[in-house]
C-alpha cells in the first residue's frame, strides 16, 4: 500500500452498546491498544430518556455517567478492529461481558478531519448586532455588526453555551460606552472581549485556571483588543467596576457573592449566569444581602441574573 493510498483508504468504525462500567473498561482497553479514537455517547440521546450530565464543584453530580452507552471506536481497518476487540475480550476474561458478536462494523471514508471539525463550528448569531465567528470563516462586514473571532479551544466560552449567550445578550442590550467591565471566570475571555468590541473602555479578566488566562490574552490579541487577565489575586481586578459579569456555576457564585458584590461600583450592574432556573432563588437569596436581584432572562433551563447595589 502506498502512502497516498494509506491516507485515502477508508477507516473502520466499530460500534457497540454497553452499560456504563463495561463501556468505561472497554474504552480504557481500546485506548491502551492504540485505537485511533474512542468516544462514549448516551445510548438514549435524542429520546425522552436522554440523560443530561450536570455537576458542580463541591456538589455530587446529579448523574456522573450515562447508564447505557454507545461505544464508538475508529480503526485503520477491519482486521485491526477485530484483533483489538479480541484482545480486549481476553483481557476482560470470560465473565467480562463483552459480546464480540454484538459489535457493528462500518467503513467510514477518510476525511480531512480538521476541516470536518471546523465545518461543525459555524458563526453564531448572539443578537443581530453580535456574532461569534470562528477564524476559518470570513466575517461578514455590515453596518453596526460586531464580529468576535473565536475558535473552540481549551478554555470554556465559544458562545454556543446558553449561559455564555445569555451574558453576551445582556452586554449587547445595555449601553457599555466608556464603561469598565470585570469578567470574573473569564474562560476564553469571550465576555470581556465582547464588551470591549461593544464599546466598553476597559475589560479585566479573572480566572482560577491559568489556561483560561493564557487563552484570554490570545483571544484578545486576535480580536485587536487589550484585556488584562490574571488569577484571582490579580491586582488590576482589585477595584470597583460599573459592570461585573460572572458566568460560573451556582455553588462558586454563592461562595464568591461578597467579593463579587464588592467589585460592583455604586449604581453599577452585576450579571450572573451558570445558574439553572431551579437554583435561581437560592443564588439570589445570597446576593440580596447586598443587591436588588432579578431574573433577567432564561434559556434552555439556564438563567441570567441581574443585580444593582442596594441604595
Ligand atoms: C462556565 S465558564 C465561563 C467562561 C466564559 N466567561 C463564558 O461565559 O463562556 C466558568 C469559568 O469560571 C472559572 N472559575 C470557576 N470557579 C472560579 C472561581 N472561584 N474564581 C474564578 N474563576 C472561576 C472556570 O475556570 C471557567 O473558566
């Protein structure tokens, strides 16, 4: 087989349905044996029994894993796939529960995987005015349209998650001209960068994850803006801001309440997300010690909370 044939020959995809513990063990063995790719998918996806996985720092996840999983594995060819699964069955032992006859094989054409992955990320319209555009798309230029160039990366925040989209919507629907914005839990820096492109004078980012700090600096420079960013002891964040936005999760938001409220300047705005609708009252109750709180908007079970300092 020539190199060019090797690059274009179809791959073999194997698919089987397993309960979580076995799916987990089988995928670990597959990876150790050099399988090209292994993924687990909820076997009930897109049905009424689909099982969302939620978890928060400091809380037991409501569900840590799907009960029933599709294990999908990719191999160079069918022979390799069958050999690898035979080895996994051996390693798990006769009582291991892996039924080799239940595996469905299919050929999948070799793709340009980078292009395929990129094609799954289209520009996202947050509002008519604000769009998130991956760097491999040419942004459309139109009067009043703000394009934020952002690629999926290691830090959270591409605009596709409802909590990010809710905060972005808040930023587009309120005048930011000349305001200073604190983006607490900045991830990719998406909220602070959007604020700057929408007219804020300055934006400062804070995150506990050093990867988020790097990612924010990279994305800010890619968008032609400057957004200083650091870990929670970052001196530039140590002041009050007319707008503080924090898209984290309900538990850390409750813990951070005194400090976040202290960062909001007199007459300023606090915008919180990462909160499920059923958690809204509990989170607002904590913030009501310092702020007048309302639910500003809701999307797909998530809310965006808005607070103003009490007079
Ligand atoms: C849901 S992501 C939001 C990212 C981005 N701001 C957005 O809206 O898409 C939450 C971010 O908060 C950060 N984070 C979590 N707990 C934090 C804390 N106690 N202090 C600062 N950042 C925190 C995480 O590292 C993560 O980058």
